[in-house]
């Protein structure tokens, strides 16, 4: 049965239906709401930090603090390198890597070796200083008149192939091209090919693998593993 009297209706009286929003707040309501807001912010902050840790971690070069490992070239590879005067020589070798949490592992990969005239190389690669930093300090980009070039394209990580016909490295993925010294000639690569450390110790030539960050103009060490 309606509570509205016929008189109310006839006079057009507007009756307001009260909702929770219209009720005056008690101090208990206010303190509960403050608590809920604070709790929401705190939980949101914790979740944000948990999500941010792996993201931030992925942006920190993993090479920071890691140690590189020298890998020896065989006598045959060293002899091949001597012949790398007008074309690069592919040097396949075994690398040993030691992760802090894993036993030592051995696996194979290759680098490009080029015999250079140091003065001409310096002119051809103005993007390179004489020395580059690595885990043991710094290394000479040209050592014993040789340069070791990483086989990893600095664009997105494919492997450029040496074309004797074109007399240059050509990357099969997006067409970057590099000359014998590894200087960038064409294509989207943001820098020339990356040199790697070479040393001679007790009559044995050693090379070290370094993986640099791709797609950036600067050389940022990512890891000492391929
Ligand atoms: S990965 Fe070499 S050009 Fe893109």
C-alpha cells in the first residue's frame, strides 16, 4: 500500500529516496575508508615493485661483474689467421664458460679473424678507440696486426656472411653490409662489427667471446657467452 497521500500526488510533491550517499558519514565510516584506501595503495605498491624487479633486471647488462674466458686457437687456426690478409678467416673454436651457479660448459662457435694494417684500420674504423674495456681491464682492438670480429650482427643479432664477390660482409636478415675491417657500409645496423679480445700467451693465441647489446650505437657488454 502506498505511503503517498492523494494530496501529495495532486500537489506534485517530490519525495526524495535516500541512499547511502545521502546519509551523513560517521567517524567510523571515515576511518574505515581511510584504512581501505591506504591498504589498496600499499598492496598496489608491493605488486608494482614485484613486477618491476624482473623488468629492471632485464635492463641491467648481465655482463656487469661477469668474467670473460680466454679460449685458445689451435695451431691450424693460428696458421689460418696468418693468411687472413685480403679476406676474413672463419675461426672455429671451443669456448669454456663458467656460470656462478652451473658447472663449466664447453661449446663451439666461431669468430672472424682479419689481418690488418693498423694505420689503415684506424682510418677505416674511426668509430673504434685503440682499446675497448672488458672484464679484465681493456684490450687492444688491433693486436699483432690482427682484428677479431664478432660474427653477431649489431643490428638484431643475425650472422653476416662474407661474400667474396661483393668483397664485404652481408647480413642475410635485413641487408646490413660491412667491409673487411667490419666498418658499416649499408643497412640498418647502428654500428660497425664488434671487435673481440685477442692475446698471445706462451706461444698460444687466445680469443675471448663478448656479446654486445644489439640495436644501439654504443658497445654495451651483455655477456661473455654466445
Ligand atoms: S640482423 Fe643484420 S641487418 Fe638486421
